[in-house]
């Protein structure tokens, strides 16, 4: 608690120091170019790899990146893939950020969907755009990459919709302060930000004195009186519930960096804990008090029963989106709910703005430790999935995911395509929810945004980040339809030497959509690719860097998973897993039926939410 | 002249009839769903192929497309490629439009760059987006594909920056009128438009009576008094110049459909004609009075001399962008210039708003026919490029383009990557400018927008359109760096059975950028792909549908070009043309040097323009 407070005070001091330094004349003798100032800040934030595509308006800056001693330039095949990679990098390299560099207009606009996804899913990404020089910004000639009508601000206006804050650098006098402002926003709110950097400013000299003061996540202090009142209210509810309570963790536990505080709470209080899909792996899934994934009406029956019967639910970092809640089918009354968020708290029907969970949770732990003995006795279903004995050799989803679970190791980074139930050809995110992942493993998925093809770009960033921070293997599950969207990024993986294992679920088309609508429709078909030749095309003609496999039966796959060389992930590997067109995981089938009804084409059901 | 006027009057009548029909109660007994109303309008506009990617919010509409008797659904690998394809389709299928269908958020945003490119380059494209149902639009639940903060209008706001007009259909009562409004804008201004169609409206019934009145390009009539004054001014300038005049054609001649009027003018008056890069093929390049490409300071000397020495230049449909003008190096004083545009006219320093060239040119022809005898005697340099005799077997740009010119046939559709000098790995657009193309051939390039990878998606749309309208072969020139951005679209070409010839200039990276900046920089390197295995991966394992070749010498390539089977384009074919890393066409080298100076990193030159 004391630590939290002093950290917040220190942040306030830093902020003031920066302001003072802005207000003082910039007379420091130490000079630095704007380009290198930005790189110095990124270095301080722990960025060691940057993504993007070269373009004439960013080449001068890329010279600085290439010459930088600790930051590595990862060129991507296209900008959307680069945005996905920056997103994956930021998700794995916690407390750092992802960076994508593009060029004016053509480049930056290609990244739009990736940046919007980072906004939606709360991933801290800097989108840096090289733009025409400051004189050109003023005279607005009809340059290539413009709309031809003199609107030089159209791209910034679009970026405003999908980034938390923007700095259009035009003046060397406020360039450093502007860079600092948006980078602090980026790390504080965990959302993408946008900087446009004119070609001539890259090499313009400014004072470097501000760099002595590090950027910090400057979370505001909770008001002590309100916080104390809220704590009292929460404790009272625990008393009334006689400790019959449980914790439900979700995405913002990870995104807003309260995993440590939460795990301390769980261990000291002993309450059972469950996770929403976006909160999976926030708490170790082998933790004895962990009961698995709650997904409203489509939860496993034993989980649904326990969660919905509890007298009190402490919800931590919830994101109540359709696919994170079994299509709004939570059956937990608001009266029994306490919601902790990064910037506010809700106790039953009452909202408390500006009371954030980072400082609140440790205090709550102190107040609730006394429940430990009783809370530890509350029963929690074991979250295990037996591998079913099926007579048929065909690989089914029922069999695949429990089997796969035995292959995962601690520290593995697992990426699944994608979060959504409808737009993606892949069914992997549904399957993975039903099995427990090892301790310290990391699961990446895009449950809210759900953009097809995201997982492939994201895998590149995740693999590089995992290598940098000493995590283990990176493993992707993706469908054939999804992989086609962003497939070229596999060639970048070959070039930079990362070695993910890619399980390609080949089910001949957009299976997820078939479940919603159009089971026999042609628009859900795609052409079948010769996947095993992929790496030959992408730069590894003789298999020095890669291996590919096709498995058709349970035995094939089991043998491969048990193969030590395969499991060691010493090369990039692609496993084509042949499955039936209309097979799908349990949760997908249930969700898709709900979803098909909601979208429709027919009636519209009204959502049921916690709050 | 009379025809033009009555066409404009008829357009006005149609517009009024539509308004009357809107105002009348929609009591017609004929009913049609909103989805089918839209398809009926597209059918009337000559659309027979539509591009896009299925997603849960557009599936209901795609059912209607799949069931439509004359409109064919072309599913793309991703949305950016689909936007490029719609752009290529519209460029080739003149007087029709391109259509791309995407899904809410994730899908539509991926297409942003492609749509913005169509805006910049004035290509009529409809971007149709399937969005959540009207009740969901009102209640704004936290659906997948949303930003998670309830902003359901963020995507529309972004689209507003890059489309000429937008219709967010929410009410069946104005759905038909809204559809008509944006489609008329699309065909009139030749820019992209945006329609968002909620899932429930797709099948909502409305009156079909409006469909009886066709949509027309409703160009406003030139004010007769102003027009007559302008004609007088122009004729006076021709008199003063004693007929020492020439015509310079540019992009809007094609985009705003005045090719016929212009060619009639040229034939009846006999004036010499030159083209800007974006106007190439607007006038038959074998026309005896055609002198080639004018590109300011980097024109061929004999062209530069003739154009800049003329006493009067009649500029038709000019787009004065950097790369269309040799980096603003035109040396033609405004005093000697008449500019005709789709919606205004400039005579020397005077601007005449609302005097459009479609109606003006035929009148000008009448007034200037008397110059024919003398104008026909004005010398025009022959626009031919001899194939140079080079001792070395290596394929050079100096040799390649004149050699290639002998391979082209009338009605070929030639696509070059890309319009720009900087962001693209391909040098093809520079090379092609220096050679004359056959009559009725069509050249597609993106000189103003210049997005890398555009040509590949565009090729798909162009190939389908060429097949529909009875044009000949489609031929692409693309660099290895560029092809990597959008490569998966080749698999769609296999699926739909188009048979383009793809010349892949393999020069190991971003050559164009090397000329600007960073000749030896790593960020300009890309990994070398095994191009000859590409079609195996993309769905043609045994070469039934495709052939690939690698050529390393002039002889290799010449033999291939002379091969009758190859030239017949009976399968999709890819020719990897190995060239030196630092070889480039003449114009590229010159332009890149200009451009490197302008962007810089160092000084900024001030543009010189005509007007």
C-alpha cells in the first residue's frame, strides 16, 4: 500500500519536473535530434524491436533506427501485418509498448484496422508516421500519397478515431513535450497513440535535458476518503454474504497491470477464482483455487452453477463484450456484483469514478485476509479436460484441445485466431478456452476486436518479444481461411529467425461463419492451398530453417507431439491438421447459434449484462 | 452539341422524377427488399462482379448476391486486396463502377487505403459495409468488432475522409433515395462512396417503383452566356498564337469520360497532342499527331523542346501532382495555358467555375476546325523507342521496355506497379512511360496515390473486367518487394480462372527507394522468395492452371516473348525477370534524384506549376 502511494507521488513529481523543464528556456548544451529523442524515449520504455514498412517519408528516421545500438528494425511485408506485429509484441512484452512506423497516407491507412484493434483491446502501441516536411505541410503541394485536394489533415482526422492521443509534430520547440505527452498516455491508458513526424524535423536539434526524467505511468491517487468509503462498502458486502464469494478475472487485470496485486489477494484470502475468456492466464490455470472459464449460458455446467450461485462476485477488470460473456448471457445480478476497473469502481448499483483498482486491491487484501480459512473451503470444480476415447481416427475438436493441452509447457506463448465467432475461419479460440494452460504461459487472442488474420502478424511480434524477455515457445492455432489474409508475414519470421509452431486447422473455409449463416454457401468456401510448399516460396528452398507436416489422424498428431525434435521448436514449423469441414468446438457451436439469432436477419434478442 | 444539351436536360428530368417519387407515398404494389434494390441499381450500372470478404454482418446480403442471376461474387483473400480489385475493375469497365463489400469495423478499416486511393485517383467505387442491426445501432451493446466504448459512428467518421458521400441506411423510408443519391454521386464525380447496411434492413421490403427511372450522370449544364464568353477567349488565344498550339492530355480525360470528345477534337483540328503519365493511352499512342509523354524537366529532350516552345497549350483534365509533372518541373507559363477540367475552366490567369469540358470540347472543336490545314503541319516527334544493341546478356531497363513494347497487342490491359517513385520496389511505371502502347490498349497505374502492392489487387479486378468487356490479355509489371504486400490475391486469380501474364522484376528489394535514400541500407532489403513455387502453394499443385518461368538474359526473355503458347495467355503465367539491384529506368533515376532533394532531410525546393 505504502509502495503504491509513494509510486503515485513520485509520478506526480516527475510530471511536474517535466512541466518545469518545458517552461524553462531550452538552453541545455546537450543537443539531440528529434528523431533520436524519440528513440531515446522508446529505449527507456524497453522497446528493442520496431515494426513497419519503409516509405520515402520515413527513410530518414529509419536511418536512425538502423544505427541505434539497442533498437532493432523489423521490416514487415505490409503495414497491416506490421500493426498486428506491434500489437503482439506489446501484449507479450508487458510494461513496454509496440511501435509501428509507416509512411504518409498509403502506409498509415493500411494499418488502420490493426491500430483500431489495439484501441479496442487496450494494447499500448505507438503508430509513428513519416510525413512531408514542415514547409510542405504549410504549402500543401499535390504530392504523391495525397488525396489530390490539398487536405493534408485527412489522415490525422481518421487516426483520431482510433488512437487515444495524437501529436502532429510541426515545431521543434514543443516536439519533445509532445512526444512525452502521447507516450505517457500510451503507457497509462494502454491504448494506441499517433505521432506524425515531418521529414525535416527528424534531424532538427533540440535539447536533451528532458530525457533525464523518465516517463512513468502516472496513475492518479485514489481520493483517500472516497477510497475508504468504498472499502467499507465492499467489506460490508463480504460480511453480508458470509464470505460466500468468488473472484472473476478479466482482460484489464492483464492490460492494466494488476496481476501481481490480484494474485496476492487470491493467495491471502483463499477465495475461488474464475476467468472470462479475455482474462485467461491472468491467474495460473493450475492454481488450486482456480475453477476455469465462465462464459454465461455457454459455460461448462459445473462452472456456471458455482459462479451463478455465489452470494457475491468480485469482478476484476471486466470487458463485457458479446463474445467475452457468452453473448451477454451472464446470470449474475448486479446486486451481487462488485466491479473493479482501472479508473473506477462499482459496488452493486453505485459507481465510484476515479477509484482505480491498482491502489484499491492491496487495501482490500488487508481487509479480507480474515476470510482465508473459510474461503479456502469453498468448493472449486477441477478445471481439467480428459482426452476422450473416440473410436474414429479423424481428428475432432473434442479430442484435439485436451490432447494439445498435454503438449503445452510453462512459459509457452499461445496465440489463437481470432477472438470472434463469426468472421474467422478458425475455431481455435473456442477450443483453447476449454483446457487449462500451464503456469506462466501466455495466451493471446482478440476476443473483442476479432479481426481475421490478426493472429499471424501478432505471432511475429509475440515471437520476437518472447525471445527478448526469455519466454518459451510460441504456438499459433489458425484456420486456413484466416492464414490466407496475412500469410506473407511467415517470410519475415524466416528472415528474423523466430521459430514458432503453427498449427493450421485445415477445414476448407470459413467454418465459424457456416455455423452462423450459410452452411452450404459458396462464399464460405476458399481455395485449398499447398501449405507444405509455403516455406519454399517464402525464402527457405531447402528446409534449413523450417519444417512442414500434414497430419490426418489422431495417431499422426500424437506421434508428432511426442517427437522431441518437433517439441524443441528448433526451426519454424507448420503442421497442417486436417479436420472435418463442419466439426467445431463445443462452445463455438453454442455461441454461433446465439449469435446467428442476434444478428439476424430475423429477431434481435436483448442483451443481459451484469451491470 | 445538341446531344449534350438534351442529355443534360434528360438528366434533370430524371432527377426531378426521382424526387417526385420520393415525395409520393410509397404505395406501389411492387415490393423489393433493400438488399435487392441495391443490387438492382448495381445491375443497371453494369456491375456484374463484386469484390469483398464475407463477415457476419454482411452474410445476409451475400446470400442475395450469390442468388443474383447476373452479378457474380468474387471473394478476396483480404479487404485491402478487395478494394484494389474493385478499383481495377472500375478503371477497366468504364461507365460502370467497382463494388467492395466488407464487414463492420475490422473489414471496412482494412480497406481504407484502397478506398482512399480510389478517391485520390478518381475511380468510382462503392464501399458497402454490413453493419449491426438497427436496434443494435440504437442500443450500442459492446459487440465484437466495436471499439469497446460505444462509439458506433467512428468508422463512418473515418470513411467520411476518404469517400465523396455516405449513406448510413437506418430507415426503410429513405433507404432507396439514399442509395440512389450516393450512387449518382459515385458516377458523376468518379470518386468512391460509402453505404452502411444494417443486417435487418437487408430483407426489409420497400417499394420498387424508383427502379423504373435509371440513374444518370447528371452533369449540370454550362451557363450558355459564360460558356460563350469562355469559347471566345479561347478562340482569341488560338488566333494570337497563330495556331502554334498543342494539346496535353491527362488523367481526367479518362476519368471524366471525354475521350471521345477529345479524339474528335484532335482529328478535326489536327493539333499535336502529348500526354502526362496519368493520361497515357487516353489518346492512341500510334496516332500520327501524338508525340509521347511530357514530364517537365525529365521528359525526353525532343518532347520537352516541342511542348515548352509552343505558343499555346490546351491542357485537358490535368492532375498536377509531383510524379505526374516531373516533380513540378513543368516549364509552361500560365499565360500560355488553357486548362479544361470536368467542372471548371481556366484561361490564362482567369478561372471559370462550373464550365465543364464535357460540353465545352465539342463546341471548341467547331470553332477551331479551320486550323486543321496549318495545325497538321506542326511537326511532332515520332514516339518510338528503338531496342538498343547492348553487348551484355544481362536484362537492363534500357533494353527491357522497348523490347516489351513489341510484345504488346491492341486491346491489351497493362498494369504497372505503382505510380510512385519512392515507396515501391517496382520500377515498371517508369519504364513503361518511355514506350508507345498499341491502339485500344489500356494502361493502369497509380501515379498520384502510389500505394505499393496496389497493382496486384488491381490486376484481379482488371482481368475480370477485361474478360467481361471483351478486351485482350492483362499484363502486370511488378517488383518483388511490391508483390509481397498483396501476393495472396494470385490464388483468387487461379480460382476465378483469369489468365494474366505477370512479369516480376526481381531486383532484390526496394530499388526505387535506394535511389532516393539509403542505397546500401538494410531496411531496403527483402528476403528472396521462391517465386516459381508460388502457384503450387496457391492452389495449382500440378500446373494445370499456371506456368512459371525465370529469365536471366535478353535471349531467354526474347525467346519466351516469341513463344506462341506463352503469348496466347491460355493460363496464368508468372515470369521472374532477374535484373541488377541498382539498374533502373532513365526517368526513375532522374525523378528519384529530384525527389530525394525535395523530401529531404536537407533542403526543400519550391514547386513550379502551370497554374
